[in-house]
C-alpha cells in the first residue's frame, strides 16, 4: 500500500511537472490592424469609396475582400453584413437612396468594364446592371470614378469617356454632360451637379439640365478626391488628396468661395501637431469618402497610402465618425491584407511595422503611422502602379544604434526594396533602392531566400546560383541612409539544395536554411528539411546540428528568434510550430487560445508572413499574416529561463 502511494505521488508529481513545464507555458493569442478580430465582426478590407444613409448606415466599396462581399455595411460601429461577392466591385464609386445601392462593378471577362450595379438594400441582392462607359476592356484602372443620386436620377462619371452620364435609377439614359477627367460627384439643394476634376485640381458646377455654371479652382497642388454637399449648412465639402490632406468647405450661394477647412493642414504629414507620418484625429491620409447622416454626424473615409496595380489590396479602411460638435466619437479600421507585422527591435517589440503602416497595442491595437510620402518620394515602388509586385506589404526591420532600416516586399517576392528613416521624416520610410538593382549591382532575382539580420547585414540567395551572398552593412550617412559592401559568396550546402529560405541570427552566429521542394520549380514553397548551423561565420558551413524534419503538410513561412524556429503552413491549418534550435524538437504549437475574441485565419499564404522577435523580458512575440480577417495575429509566449537560455 505504501509503495502504491509512493508510485501515485510520483506519477502526480511528474504530471504536474509536465503541466508546469516552462517550455509549455501558456501563450496568448491577440490581433492587430483591425477594430474587430472575428470573421463575423471584422472591418472589411480596402474601402475606396463610401455612402452614408440618412439613418447612419455606412456602405463602403472595395475591389477585394477575401471573406465577404465587396460592399461592407456598418451601423453603430459594428458590422451589419455585406453585399455581393468578394471581387464583384471596383471600389471606385458608390452611392444610394432609400431603396437601392449603386456601385461601380469590377472588370468581368464576360461582361467587361464600365458597368454600374444596382442592389436592393433590403435583400442585399443585385437587381439591375447599367452599362455606363464605352470603355469595356479596362482591367486595372478605374472607369467609373463617381456616382450620385437625386430623386429618380443617377449620375455616373465616365472617366475615359470624359463625361458624366445621367440615367434614371432604372437605367434609362437621359443625357450626357461633357467634362474632362470627371471624378467624385455631389448634388446641391437646387439640383445642380458638382463634378471633381482631380488631376486639374478643380470642381465644376452644372445646372440640372447640364448647363455649365461655376468653377472652383483649388490651389495648384490640390487633388479633389471626394465630394459631399451639406444641405444643412449649404456647403460643398471637398476631400483634398493633395499635400493639404484635409477637407475644404465652400459656400455655394452666388460665387463659390472657401469658408473653412476640416482636418489638420498637411494631415498625417504635418509636423506641428505630431510626427511626420503619424495618423490620428483629423490627421487624415487621403480622404476618399465624406457623408453625413440625418442627425448631423460627419463620416470621413481616409484611405492610407499603399497598394499598387490592383488598387485596393492595401487592406486600408479608416473611417472617422464625428458628432455635431465635431468631436471624434469612434473609428472603424481595417489596415492590413496579405501583409505582415514585424516587431520593431528599436521599441523592444512594442511597435510593429508592415510594408506601409506602423501599429502598436493589443486587442486590435492602435494605428500609429502610414510610412508612405507620395509627395516627397513619388517614385517609391510601394505606390508605383507599374511595379512588378502586387503590393509590398511584408516588412523586415533592423535597428542599429539610432538608425532603422526597413525592407519591403510582396507576397512571394523575388525583389526586395530598401528604406531608411531619420528624425526629419519621422515615420516616413525613405526609398534607397532594391535587391536586385543598382544598389547592389545585380539583376538576378532572389529566389533562394532573403534575410535582413539584426545588424542590418543582408543575406540573399540569387536565383539558380547555389550561392548565399552576404552584404555587410558599412555604415550610415548623416541623413541615416545605409550603405553595404560588396557581396561575399558562401557555397550553399549541397544537402539543402534547392535552397528556398535563409534566416541568419547575428547575435549567436546561427544560420538557418530551408530546403525547397525537390524536383519542383515552385521556389516559393518549403520542403521538409531545415538545417541549423551554429557558428556559420566562424567557419561551420558543413555540419548542421540539428537538422529539423518538418512533418506537417505544406510549410510556407519560417521565422526565428532566440532559441526557436517558428513554422507556418499553407492550405492546411493556421497553427504555428515552435522548434528548438538547440535540440530540433517541436516544443509547442500555437493554435488559438482566445477563440471568443479573435479568429486566426486559414493558413500562412505568403513567404514572409511569419515574423518573430525575442524581447528583453524573455517573451517571444510571433506574428502571422491573417488575410481572412484583414488583420495580423500576435502570439506572445514566455517559455522560461531554461528553454530560453541560448541566444537572442
């Protein structure tokens, strides 16, 4: 009996020890970059236009939303569903009336472009399509750039047709009004039509029968991107996408004249009320939607800069709601789609950098800054519509002393763009060049892996060379611009060919190499073998220890920090495995410890969608791209001193 008790006590102690093991310590699951974290509540992706119903229902249009319809609906700061399918709309224009929503349709291979769909607000179904433009083959640019309704009439800007077309709301054509480069539309109390000419910095007025009336010539750098006529005040509200980044107010009785502004002059680029790049109340980026409800509340849709040829996959929706005293009451935000969140070493992982935005906080977090300045750096590849990548939403960041370097790239990149920061430009990322490119004197795509290490040195695997190139950082100039020395080539260990990923941990001289799929031409995927070389620069390029064999299907993205390699998978599950770099063992798998408040998405469908950082407190911060709910998943885990005793 005594021996049995001893055996039972021993078993209980062993069980307790296993439960309390520092390696298996509890982790938390959180999210950033979206007001809400679940599939039924999250704020929709990439809103580019907005209409406000009198009762305060918000309708926004997007070119793409992975998990719901392209017209998102909100009321009382919550999701109220959506309309259509995820890729049905262009996102460029939306309007409505008591019964219907009208929105510009996306190019369709069968129907073409230049169409406007009518949707029943009650049933959320399409009941009519209106052919507006003669341009029917445009697959990338906006064709319909403005919509407005008044009574039984629908007005539509046909941008390539240089006209505003007038139909009944049942689609019967009434007349055309010739306007060069028409954009956003608004109708005043008298039924006069106001048309924004964004590129000309002007707004032209027409009578109800189409006769030309007045012209508002804005400042030379202004770009009117949104219009709303405030019937209560008799004012035309104009969203200015130029450097002023504000809303200009014009009285329209008699000769139009500017009578005020709403928003901070310079918006997020202003340096008198904040740091350049910092967003916030009235620190707008580009205003693309304005509206008011019957109670007089003001709604502003601000679309942070980012996104290239597909116009909308920047994830950015930023809606501000102000009361009649112009006090900000609430916001709705969706700030990430198919992008990552790199924990910033300069803030010990408190801030997170994506390819365009900066975040901090928990439970959705705080939108800190937009890092694009399209006026000072118009050639920034992140906003180049002809760039070879769909959007450079994936960041890697290193800090060296007071200097910060960022690399931005696409979902499955072969090109990496380099940026630096300095005090004068605040949060704005200043373009430096690319790899491949003149900056590194090479034109070979990087398909064998890329790593910006913690000392801002670069490790890269050029396509089909079977070499790993090391570009050492040589310093920074007085403005914070980095420079690198010539590349030094290491032979890729034959046991890891074909090479597809590189991670170098400078603090411990540890090289991590992942093999591609043998016999496949798909260099964006990972196979089953990962080799860990301790002392790589010290001379060990031939004896990996450990070798990690991945057993779960379809590994896609890896990240490493401290003593752990983190692995994410595609087309399977969103789980993240943590492998010990000393032993090669799988020590823990992150699933979802917070299912009531956050959904973690399907998988990791990007090469660099997983990022990791070891904080000075011993806590690991691991982030995962979540394109399903337009957010960034954040795992926080402290395995304990024993498991964390190796390198940082």
